[in-house]
């Protein structure tokens, strides 16, 4: 679109570096759409030098004397590290920085005393940011008001000015401060800091800040209300910094393009309907949680019993009550604290009595009698006109907007052309923002975090539409829950679409900036810090950043980059650990350097210049600067011009691109370290210290001729798609191109020379001989043909190309025009329409598919296949023979009683070695997560574990109830050293069973324990499973297991040739290639069943969530589906009913001599998985042997237990199952097991005992017995 040549603010002609912000997108002076994507620099700014959040020593002392410095807390300018960090960020493709500063950093010594050294440092660092081509917007940051209220932002003296004594906040629960946590800073509970927004200190401070004139009119200081006192000092501090930046002469607009308003503004008490109750504003509850009124009482030193909470996977959960006793200490200044005057020189008004609660002074409650007088004091607007026309308060409209309208002119006073990045209250519908303050120079700055991942520190298989729930989109919270990765990603994109719409509704047609978005990296108890597996983090971060793409096309600045992050303390503030980079990760990767003896910078330094001459690639040979570039062949496929890359398409050039040419202003040459002089063919380490780099280092259109209307990127395929609408008159200059960042991280030809610990070079995968086992009979693992000489899609002319790590491998398709590459920039040139508009499309992918290392970490929601990463494991960790027998006889030697629930028929003859325990048999269940051990004789089984005989056993007081199938156990949580199959896990959590119903001694089974193989998310103990612990301890040869179930002898007495191989899989037990299927629900091992066939006739319907279970004797389908299957089976009919699933189920009969074949087609594959007719046969129903009952039955499960269908032993005896135990556990491999054709077609089983199931459905006593305490976790 055309843009004006003059400024909407001053009317002056705009310079070439000017960015317009008067439409839905930022645009440069030529009219190209600019997408700003960058990072917050940095969380380090929250704390002064030498005083990280966990350190108590000096915390209060320096708060009082002001002896602190924030110089160097973003990046250190003295040791050269600033260049290294900025160059890395630029090489990752970031073009924008949200520059974090705090009020405390400027005015920490006292009112009106400014730290000029810090201001000078900030100007110098901003000039350094300019040197690297970054556009910057300043973030006046705060969390929870101040470090001294558990957060960051305002100086210490502001709390005293409000009459508070922060040194007593911990005792009074007015705020929790990490360095004062009673159990030590390391024990500071996750996210408890955020509950401070619902505690006395923050509620009071933000109320005074925003609305002190109306709600605390007695609080006068130096002749003005505390509201005006605080705001004016804040404005003056920002003026000091802003004026210095302006005086620098070359930073405004060229580098600093605007200012954020106050970070994450909070309403304080405003809007609380009843001070005696928790309101809608108290969403997060962790630890002791006083109501607002209880907080007022605690603040005055009263002893109060409050509710206690813990946060689980489904949100806050009540955890009893606790008594908080401040022992007389108060959150308010002592009455004599200013008897001789304030140390800061202020004078209070005569009505402000210090030493007592200011809300008591204003009649909200009576501190003497502990009586709440006006419960809804803060729910009603108390400003001008409120007496004549009473109404509820609207924080955003009444107070936030008023503050912003005061702040906006302050910014324009020192930065006339500033873009206002307007940050409204988080997740709230913003008020209508109008007025002269905007002047067509604004953007809506909003934040988004995946709250469930942020709080639970786990990437879950489910999530919730948090924004929709908060805004009343659903009649029930349950309706806002999203299950499965595809649904989660779709939901996140829709939520960000709502935030973008907020911009248009409140502000108008202006850009949207996601000022903060990111994930925690200390997921799963910091597991990745020991094994380096960031796959879960990649999925979580990719889901958030993917939400910014699509039709949203949002700008963003990721939170955060912390140069002094550590695995122990994270980002050095309240236990947060969201930094994309950590020096601890760099140190961990150092031992994997590709060139021994080469000391490249641990920070991942990428030389700005290389001795090799620049080379280019293009869609036309005439565009290349290298005379050796051959012509490219172009073919038209489906209306898209395909320019298949040969070696000429590999751009071998500088890595500090995005280059200066991609910005309108010429940038000075970067100061280079000595590493720039290294041989250009030495490796470069883009991920040296990076975390989840494949998620955040992604392609995007930096400058677009026209308007991007859809952006898509899939890590698994490397496919980047850009759809652009070009209107007549858009960017008339034909020499200007759309510029796309194409990162080496995604498109390198030789990634082993770009990223640490990766061996995915194209040449390495070109084998003229037989491909590796992982590719046998499977041409879809990478989405390309197997890597062999006959299928190479790339011909390397000589070895020299492999030596250059900057080589890109691009396959580019454009619907019109031509393209070229230089460095990590792809330029796409296309004609503009004379009239109307056209829609154009660009597709970029990596030659021969995505980098396999990234594929193995990427989400499976879009492309459902991956490189297994393993071939046959010759030396698995251990192989366990299965002594599976069928226990068809009941206690009296008769057949199963009518109405019985189908029981478990396979058990493992294993030894569980816990000190004092006996050898015991175990059922391994894939629909179960916990380890269960009897600690008392259960149902006649006398073998049990004697807790008292183990010196390492730990008994807890946590009761537990475990329901699985029709059986259950009750007991308590315990821990001990567990040895299983020769492998030992210390301090393993298990369920110590004291009573049981069913299963233990069920139908004569010798089973005395259960080993769960499902996900930790389903563990009642909520602790890592035995398998998870083996993986985290690196105890397995390979992180996978394989299950082979053989056929038992018809005498039902002999052991079968079955095995569980943990740490490998046995290629001798199956034939053909492994078919990889996606796990669609990460609770149990759940596949999606598309449909079933009977003799090739399909029974189609909705996809069924289908659980693989080694512990089930049946194949259980939904009753309607089972009915459709048997309707197509010759001679089949309903035999009777039994308890199956959660209600009555259907047992079918069919001619024993039938030869019909039933097969299953799973989601992610078109292969037919046929059930061996022998295993379909459950034995004759009577002595004639004419009709047999089937092991495929119908049964419906409640929606809450995660099942739609179960594929048990009858299915698994035909298919070898393989489970790669990656951090995400998203895949299952199935392949045809080895047996003879005669075995496959054998169907009659006359030796089988009768299976009498003719009586009506009966209630299962195990399901309906009284449970003395509430269960934990999920059913089954």
C-alpha cells in the first residue's frame, strides 16, 4: 500500500529509516510490510549487579542505602560480550528488541536522584544495538510493583512512601519474596510469586498508583495525593532516560522506534466485589491464600487461618488450611518510623496516620474490632460524579486509560515520532482508546503465555482456551479444554487472533505486537539439563510461535534472552527460566565441538565476514554473481513455477545477514572479534547454548511487497509457505523485493557444521550401497525416497562445498516472478498489478527434507512420520521372557461367572528386587502408569513387600486410590530403591497397596504387582514412572521398548515365546518395515483408528481414540462400531452381554470355521493391520464346537477415562509393537510379526474351556464399593 511521505505527527518529510504505524501492519517508507520479530533484552534488567533474586545478603541493606548499580545488567559493554550476544541474536534472524529497563535502575537512590551512569550505559548499549541493525522499543518494566514486593520495577522508597514496611511482607503474607522464603530460595515454589498480585502489598500499591485520589484521599504526601506523587516521579525518571537517548542524536527512529507503556498493569483492589471472598481476579492460587480481608488482618499482625492450595495439571486445588501468624509484625510502617522526619525528605498530610492500615483509615474495615465495614468498597467507582450516578468501577476505562493518557505526552516530549506500544491490562478486553495522543503512531502491545505449561512446567497432551474461558466464551470451563496437539495449536492461534481483534476494536487499524511470548525451559524437573533433550520445549515453543503465523501475521518479541542464565537459578529472578540461551548449555555442548582444538566462542559467535567471496543463488542464472553457476531448470507443476535447486541454489555467504542491505539505512561495519579471522570452513555453532532453536529460529517475511495474508512453517518438513496479496499501487519500485529470512538452522546443507551435536549432512546420507536399516522398506520416513545413489536429489560437484558451513540447500517454488538468495535472505521479485489485486505464493523447503534432528523433536500434528533414530539394537539393556498364561478358570475351577469383567490374562514372571521383598509376578500394563506393590496380603496372595525390612524405604502419609478396568487398589505413596530386570532406580515412587478388589488373584492369577508403561500424566502419584527414571538416568542402550506376544499352547499350561525388550527391539521377531503411527492422546499409548474392514469392506465413521494394551484379553470397540463390523461378518450374531468398559457390553459369536478377515486402518497410515483369525477366536460357546465367541467385543467407555477403543492381546499377537521413548513419546511402531501362514489361518480351538456368558449384565462390586478417601489423578 502507498504510505505518506510526511510524518502524521510533525508534518515533516520522513527519512528513509522511518517506520509507519498507521495501519494493521508496520510499513517502511516504500510501502513494504515489515514484520518485527525479536526478543526481550533482557530479564537481567530486573535486578542490580551482584544481587540476583535468590540472594538475601545485602538485599535490604542496599535497598535502604541505595548503593547498587544496574550498569551492565542487560549486556556487559566492558568485556566484549555484548557484541557476541547481539551478533548471535542477529544471526538467528531477530530484527527487533524489546529493551527492558526499570524505574529502580534510574532512581534507586531516592526521589529525584538519578543514576546518570546507568543512563549513559543505556545510551551506549542502544548505539551498539543500532550497529547490529536492530529496531528497539523501550519497555518500562514492572512485575508486582517492585523487587521488594516480590517482583521488579519501582524503587524501594516508593513502598515506604505508600506507608508500607516491606521487611515484614514475608511474615504477614503481604508478599512472598524469593530470597526470604522460609525453606531457602531454592525451595521457592514454582509460580508462587505470581500470587503476590492477590496479596496485600501489590493490591495496595497498584490501587494507590492508579486510583489513590478516589480511594485513598487521605494519603497526601508533599502536598499531593500519593497517586500523583508516584506517577510524577515515574514520569520524570522516564524523561531523564528519554532525553538522554534523544540527545545522543542518532538513536531516535533509526534505532529506538517507540516506547511501551507500563508493563502488565494491574488493578490492585479495584473491581474486587467482596473483600471477604476470592474473586474472579484470584485465578492463580498457590500456597497459603488469604482472602483480601484476611490479608488486611494479617497486614495488621493478626493470626489468621487461611486456605492452602497446590497447583496441579487441572489448575488450583485446595490443599487444606494453614494458620499464618505474623507474631505481631505489621506490613505497615511503625508509627514512630517518621517521628524525626522521613529519611527521604517527604512530609505527609495531617490525616495520614502511619503505623496503621490505610484502608482502616478510609473506613473499609475496623482494625480494632476486625470488622469488615464496606466489603464492596473497591467494586464501585468513586471518582467524579459517582455520588450522583453510582456504577461499578471499570479499571481499564476509568484508571488505566487515564494513566496512559498522562504518560503518552511525556514520551512525545522527548521522542516526537515515537510509536506508542500501548499495553492494556493482560487478557482483559481493552477500553476504547481515542484521542490526540495516538496521531497515527501506535501499536497494541499485548502478551500471551501458554499458562498450563508455564505453571505445571510440563508440555501436556491437553490444554485450555484460557482467553475464551476468562471472557465467558464457554458455558462450562470443561468446554474450553482442548485435547491433542492439533487442537492445542489451533486453539492458541485462535486466542492470538482474538488479541489481534482487540487491537482493531479498541485502537483501530493499527499493528499488534506480542510484547511477550515464550515458555519455561525447566520443564519436567529440569530433565533437559541432564540429557539435552529439548523436544518437549520445541513443541511447546513452536505451538506458541506458530500461533503468531497463519492469517494473524503478528509481530512478536519472545521472552527472553538472559546472558547470565544458569541451570540452577534460571533467569536469576523468582525461579523463572525462559531464556532461549544459557551459558550452562553452551558449556555442556562444548565437549561436542566438531573440530578438536578449535576455540570458537562459547556464545556461538558467527563471523560477520568470511574470506570466501560471497555467492548467490537464484531462479535465473543471470542473477548469480558466480560465473560457474549453471542454468536452472524450471518446470510448471500445478500452476507453481518449480525451481529445483542444484548446487547453484546453495547460497554460500556471510551469516550476519539479515544483511545491512535488508534495512533502508546503511549500517556501519560491525566490530569483529578475532574469531572473524578464523578459516571460513571451520564450523559455526548457531545452537551453541541455544535451547529449542528449531522452534524460534524460523523463516518469516521480513519485508513484503504487498500484504502477507498467510504464513506457515512446519519444522518436520521444513516447508515454509507465504501467501501475499498485492494491490495495484503497492510499492511501485520494481527493484524492491519481498525479503524472507531463511535460516541456516533449518536449511543448511551441512547442519553438522552449523549446529552442535547434529550429524545430518546431505553427503552423509548419500550411500551408494544398501541404506541403513532405519530406511529399509520405508520411503516415507523423511517424506523423500530412501537415501541411495539411485535416489539422490542432490549432486555435489566437489568436496569444497561441504567445507563451507554457510551453504544452504533450498528448494524454492514461486507462483510468479523470480528469486535469489544472499546469505540467510531470500529475495522474491514479482510484478505488481496495474489494477485490482493478485494473490501470490512462495514455498521454500530443504532439499531432501527437513534436518532429521529437528524432525525428531518437532510436533507431530501436521506431518505424522519421523526418523526412528534407531536400527536393530544388538545389545539391548535387558530382555524379559513373558510367562503369559490364560487364566480362564474361576476360583472353583469353573468357567468365568456370568457378567464378569474380562480380566488380565498375561503376566510377567519377573523379580522385583526391593530389600525385604519377595520374588513376584507382574502384569505390565500400557493403560497404567504407576508401579504398584502389595504391602499386605491381598486376596489370598501371601507374597508382599515388608516395608519395615528395607532400610531405604520411605513411607508417606499420602493416601492413594487406583482404579484400572474393573479392579482397584487402595494404599499410600511410598519410595524405595527398586531393582527390576537388573536395573536399579533409587528413590522410586510407588503405590503401596494395602487392600485390593479384583486383579490380585483374579481368576487364579499369580500376579502380585503392576508395572505401568503409560505416561507420567496418568500417574496417580504424579511422579516419574520407572521407565522415565531409567531414561533420565541414561540406563538404557536406547530409549525404546519392543513387545512380542506369542501364542500359548492350547493346553493353557505351557509358557509362551513372548518377550518385552527394553532398550531395543528384536528384528528377528518381525518381518517387513516398521510402520510409524502418531500417538494422538498422551495418556496411554493411544492411536487414532480411521476405520475397520471386513474382507475389504470398510466400516467408516469418526476417528476412534484407540489404546494399545498388553494387559487386556480383548479387542474392545465402541458398541456401535462393533455392531457394524459383525454385521459384515458371515454368520455372526450377538451372543450375550457382559460388563465391558463402564457399562453393559456386547459379546459376539460366529462360525468357528469362518475365514473372514478383520483389519484396522490407523490414522497416519493407509496400511491394513489384519487381526489373526486364530486370535479373533475366543473358543467354542458349547460342546458342539460349531459357534465360537469372539475376542472382539463391543463396549462403551465414559468420556473421562480417555478410551474409545482398546486393542489388547488378540491384536498384539499379530503385530510387533515398538515404542520410541523420546521426551514427547509421540509415536508407536507396528510391524508384522513372524509366523507361518498355516498358523495365521488356523482358527478352531476345540481345546478351549467353555466361556459361558449368557446371563444379563450385573453390577461389578469393585466399581461400586465405598471408597474411604478421594482418589487422585485419572481413572484407569
